[in-house]
C-alpha cells in the first residue's frame, strides 16, 4: 500500500510539473536547430559631410537612404541565431549651395554576418557587420563598410511567421585612399521573418 501511494504521488508530481512548464511556455522562444529566413526594409534621412569627390565634390548635404536586407540564419542555441545578410541600399544625396542645387542617386550592395538574441517576451537584439565594393562609371573604386546595432520585437502571427519592427543605429564608411565619407544615425525598419521548424521546437520546449 505504501509503495502504491509513493508511485501515485510521484506520478502526480510529474504531471503537475509538466503542467507548470506548459503554462510558462513563451510563444516567442525559438529552439536550437530552427532556421531563420526573411528580410527587413529600412529608411532614414540625415545630414552628412562628404570628402570624397564621388561625384559632386566635398560638401555638406542631406542623404535619404532606403535599405532592403535579406537575413538567413541558424539557431546555434536556444534564442541565439547566427546568419548571413545581403543588403541593397539606395541613396539619394542632395546639396544646396548659393550657386546651385546638386544631387545624385546610386545603389550599393553589401554582404556580411549578423547575430540575434531573443528575450522571452519577443524582444531581440541584433548586430551586423557588412562590407562592399562600389564601382563608378570612371572605373574607380571605393571600399564600403557598414556596422549596425539594433533592437526589435518579434510579433508571431502564427507558429512560424513573425512581423518585426526594428530600430537600428547604423555606422557607414566609404573610403578611397586617405579620404572618406562617414555617417552615423538611426534607421527605422520593418521585417517579415519565417522561423522554419519552430512548431516542432515549440512542442519539444515543454520539457525544458
């Protein structure tokens, strides 16, 4: 009888523990082994000082920048993803002087790694480092570097798809020889990400 009561008590304890674990499951959590696919569209406007003669000469002006960034990653641990990003940036530079108004447009491509870490409530931090090489019609080249650190929120509309507003602080440098253009400022973005295999991981997480 005592053995029967002991076994019944153990079974009851395990059942209660499993229910407690399930009740504390957070939908935003992502398990190790999941895959991240998607992208973010961002935009910003800021003042900049240009030293390079690319192509308007050294001057101050206003930049309007639109960025489309694809992000593909793998969760190497619970809530921690490492991946690779490819970015297309369209820049519209405008400078007004006493003599005239000057402007030009161009599109750049950069590639590089990024990493994310998620909190239980769906908030995540993101860090990215990207490089590129820009060719002009003259055949001259300039080197590109971009680093970004940001914070976002993953709002899951189902088990696999999340809508993600993102605020990023962007550092950008373009250089050739000893001259460079440097900008730093915030960018607002909105992304859509797919979390492959997250539903299966969501069930497995009940035992965590």
